[in-house]
């Protein structure tokens, strides 16, 4: 098992293992080692969206949005490792290509706002 932190090195490590006697790479797992900044950004985006929705609802009801009364952030599950199944012939000529994918991070935000009726 090898833990490689630079995606641009993965193909080279695979090629090195194969050139040193390995004849099968059964799988790779990709995972994000740092999701905190993305998680906090997603929380901010979700709260902005919740506020915009609440403001639209308040206007449609003939009033305006008051103070934020409650906020609840749930639903964060760190992305799970993504398996990549592969097998490679040991004497292939080209470097093993590794293509990055995307991780999806989901946050659930529930907000409760005060409704201010029009006067």
C-alpha cells in the first residue's frame, strides 16, 4: 500500500511498482485529505441560498425578512475513497495516465427567520 499526496506522481509510482516486479495493480482509491475549507465554503453558500429563499418568500407574503432565529447545519459526510480498478501489462511503453475526478460535498442547512409583516 502506498499513500501518495501528489496526483501527478501516481502514474510514476504505479510504473515503478510494475518495473520492480509487480504484475497487477488491482485498485486505486482516491480521497480528499483536507475537506475543511470546502465544507466551510459550502456552509456559507448554503446559508446565503437559504437567506435568499427566505427573503423571496417574505416578499411574496407581503412582508420582509426579520432576524435569523435558528440555524442548523447537518448532513456533512466526508467524501469516501473512490476506487479505480485497473490492470496493466508490466512492459507497456507509455506512463500510466491518471485522470483526476471530482468529489461532491453536500451540506444541509436549516434556517428559521422572523417574518416582518408590512405596515
